[in-house]
């Protein structure tokens, strides 16, 4: 039986043409972008071109895009860079975020007093409603006179809710508080305009949109003061030092120019795949709850609780039959603890541990959905009969 991949929120296959572009900058145009000779200048031009392609996706200026190693670094830099700048100025520091952010945000915020010892850094975590949405009113209530930054993710990676970052951004601008959004799951898939949304900092990653792993970027609005997290030479305008990942950046730029447009064209297809998947489940299974917002959420993410069955057992059983699904965020998989994101929705520990995430992408076809649903139905029925 062929393999079926239904875990596109974890990562995506690198576009073959993007991979070819990367190889070109590994074995042909392999110069160091900081070198003055022809090899280096060709490399520098490619980085500049890719920066422009990334910036265009979110309506940013090219000098507001800084390449990083991925979403986790971008998230860390956004939080730590803003906090460090405020501490240098002698300011008191308070942050507002949500209780279901990616671990790169959650763990960074919770460890700020260890990262910057001797400072009394405080934070407030706002809870989502029972559908998984963070409301701008709750964010505003949490802001104090010492709040320097609000950070709220755009698309939730486990349940697919799309937060209203435009309203949050406008409120933060009115309150004169910086606004950061983790857009790793939304960048290139749905519309983002950093100008219209009043976004000050935005994290993005290439491997969620058929680009390579190990490369991402942080948008930093002009005049936003942020300290570097990595020191070294003069790369990235002395904001993110270290020799640039030229092949990765070339691949990132390629998918921004050539693949991103496919998401808009393919959205109806993804909606149809999800609809068919749910239809097939409904015909054969009972006692399950859909945690994702079908009407307003991102259609590529579908989270379901199969009551009375361990989610890990479902995922492992399906993996043995060559089906890739997930119990939650890839950065948290393998944890014996229930999903923090699902618990924040009000799910019990038992239900959170009985949940599976299916994430559909551009390359999935109807046969994937039919085979995946068939395997899932068989697996759940078997595990329930065994009391697992």
C-alpha cells in the first residue's frame, strides 16, 4: 500500500522546482554572500531577490525582512529582542499572549526571567473561547501600563482557528503597544497585509508551504526597536549575524513566488477534501467530537476527539499502515502530556489525549482521503473493541 500523508501542518514536501533551485546554489553559485568577488555578488543578489519575494507576500518593505533558521528562532527573537530593548532602557516589562501559543512563544515567555535574570518580567496569558478564538476585548483588558508587547498566533496549528489579528493589531496600535503574530501556519496560505493589519513583528517559515526546512524570516516593521539575539558579523543589516543559508533562502524565495499562489487556487479543493473526509467518518463512526471550527477555521486543519480511544494509539496504528497523522503540534509530539492547546479549549485531559489532527495540503487527492478515512474507521473500531 502506498504511503498517505495527512500531516501537512507539521511540514510539507519540498517543491521539486524549489529543490532544483536550492541545488543550483549548493554546487554552482555557492559563493559566500559577504564576499566581494563575482561568486559572492551572485549569492548576494539571490538573497536580495528572495527577500523581495518574501516581503511581497505580506506587503512588507524589503528592509523589514530578516532571514532566520525558522519559525522557532523568529518567535524567540521577536520576544527576546523586544524585551531586551525595553530592559536596556530601564523599562518595566509586561507581555500579553495567549494560553495556546506554539511552544516557541509559550516557553520563551515563561522563561524570560531566567533569560534576563535580575528583572521582574511579568506576563498575562489570555484563554481562548470554547471554539479556540482569542478575542481582542480580552487582550485589551490584559494590557497594563507596563505592557510592551502582545503576541497572538494567526492560525492555530492544532485546531485551525483563524484569529482576528487585524482587530488585535489595530487595538495594539491605539494602545501604543507592539504587536507580534506567529504566522508560521498562515504565511502564504491566507491573506496577510502587515500594513492593513498594523502588525509590528511577524514570524514565518518556509517548510509549511513546500519550501525547505531550516529557513524562515522575521518581519520587523521599520522603526520598531529590537535587539539582536545572535551576534557576529554584519549579515542581515547586523540584526541576525552569521553566514546566510543561501540554498535555503533561494528555496524560500522560490516558493513565495511560485507556490503561494496555488494555495488560493487550491482552497476549494482542500475544503472539499475535508468535507468528504467528515462525510465518510459520519457514515461509519459515532462517539467523536470535531474540535475544529468547520465554518470559519482554516480548512487544512481538522482536529477530532475519538472518545474512549487513545490518540497516540490511533496515530501509531495508522503509521504502521503507512498513514501519517498527528496527535498535535509536531514540536510537542512524543510528549506524554495532553495537548496544552486542547486543554485551553476546556477539553478534559482524557479527551485531549483522545484527539487526532488531520491536516490536508495542496498535494492531497481524493484517494488519500478515502484511504485515510477507511484506515481511521477500521483503527478506531479495532481499538475500541480492545478497550484502548
